[in-house]
C-alpha cells in the first residue's frame, strides 16, 4: 500500500513538474556560438528556436546559416528541440528564384528542417493588395512544392496593410502562424482573427530578453492550437501544380 502510494506520488510529481513548466522558445538574429546554443538547449523551457536565414533584399543571411549549424551542434538536433528557419521575402524578387536560393543554402548545411517561415512584417509591399496577394500565393505554392511546411510570421496590422485582413493564403492548408504582437502576455489574449487564422500557433510576446548572454525574443507556443490541416483538395491542387 505504501509502495503503491509513493509510486503514485512520484508519478504525480513528475506529471505536475512537466505540466508546470511552460514551454516557450525564442527567436534570435544575432551571432550565437555553439556553446551559447548549448546553454540555451539545456534550458528545458526553450525547446525550439527561430533562426533567420534570408534577408529582405533576397540574399542569404550568413549569420543565420552559421547560427543554424551552431544551434544543431549545441543540441537543437532532435525532434523535441527544433530549429525553425525563417526568411524575409523580397517582394521584387521572383518567389521561385528566391526560395531556390534559400533551400539551396539550407541544403548545404545537411540539417533536416521541416518548416520554413516567411516573415511578412518587414516586407516592403506594393500599394496594390491584389498584386501582393498574387506574390504571396506564388511564394506559398513554391514552399509547399518543395515539401517544406510553410509558416507565417506576422500580425494583424502588417497582414491587413499588405493583403487585407480577410485574405487567407491557403484555405485548403492552414499554415502555422507566429503572431508578432508584443503584448507582454504569454498567451493569445488580445488576438483578433485575420488571414483565416482563428488562433496563433506561436506568439512572439516579448523582445529583448537576455538568456545565456544572447538577446532573444521570447516565443510562446500554444500546444492546443489547431494542427496543420491538409484537405484532400490541397493534395489535388498539389498534383496539378507538379
Ligand atoms: C531559462 O529560460 C527562461 C525563459 O523561458 C528564463 O526565464 C530563465 O532565466 C532561463 N534559465 C537560465 C538558467 O538561463
Ligand atoms: C545533439 O547534440 C548534443 C549536444 O551537443 C549531443 O550530445 C547529441 O549527441 C546530439 N544528437 C544528435 C542526434 O546529433
Ligand atoms: C554535407 O554533406 C556532404 C556530403 O556528405 C559533405 O560533402 C559536406 O561537407 C557536408 N556539409 C556540411 C556543412 O557538413
Ligand atoms: C506588428 O509587427 C510589426 C513588425 O514587427 C511591428 O512594427 C508592429 O509594432 C506590430 N504591431 C503591433 C500592433 O504589435
Ligand atoms: C493572459 O495572460 C495575462 C497575464 O498573465 C492574464 O492576465 C490573462 O488573464 C491571460 N488571458 C487568458 C485568456 O488566459
């Protein structure tokens, strides 16, 4: 009886410890060494990192590519500690050419990456929303065709200004959303629906935090957010695009 009871206590303790530690990740664009990444990876609250790999002029971010390698070496190398690369699309560059450059740079690192995020905040768009929508749709289709899972890093005002709040990039395949509204709150309180998203998957909620000597933006993940949904219409469309 007492053995059973203490076993129960241990299991309960483990369970409650696991539950009480809120999983947040981070984003960084400064140069981070492998030993700094090792320090970050040893922090159980930081199971993922967003690393910038492409700049707004359509070029590759060499700091980001090095960070990616360092992150991998530092321990962000298994499925539970993930690297999520992101790039800033260049509106004036052909989406396919731009993407090919990024995929090529990522391929050279030999690291298997599943997601590719496009940062919509910093893009200089045209004043014609339909043109912006066409551009983003082309980029999205190109990402999907390379078998990466697309995600978008944006917020209501950035999306609304460029594309219109009700513009949904892909109704058949709701991509992940990293919501970039600095609310200072580790939840999606204050989220107003846009782009077809009902809730964000990730929330960049606090910038300029120093952890392990690295300036990071803290990213909270909603573990209850809708998983990426791929409808059969999506696969049908994919077939016709190939
Ligand atoms: C671990 O990360 C959290 C943020 O998620 C931070 O508050 C804490 O200071 C970090 N711990 C160490 C030892 O750096
Ligand atoms: C991941 O990195 C850690 C820390 O550098 C290392 O001990 C481990 O062997 C690595 N795992 C893989 C699968 O490469
Ligand atoms: C990637 O793999 C290729 C083929 O095995 C190898 O020649 C190359 O040096 C590797 N690159 C890196 C950055 O490890
Ligand atoms: C939306 O994101 C942009 C770019 O990161 C930022 O400048 C702006 O302040 C954000 N808007 C809000 C309401 O947080
Ligand atoms: C979000 O977090 C803030 C501050 O921690 C809290 O006051 C608020 O109630 C939370 N909102 C939700 C919907 O959980």
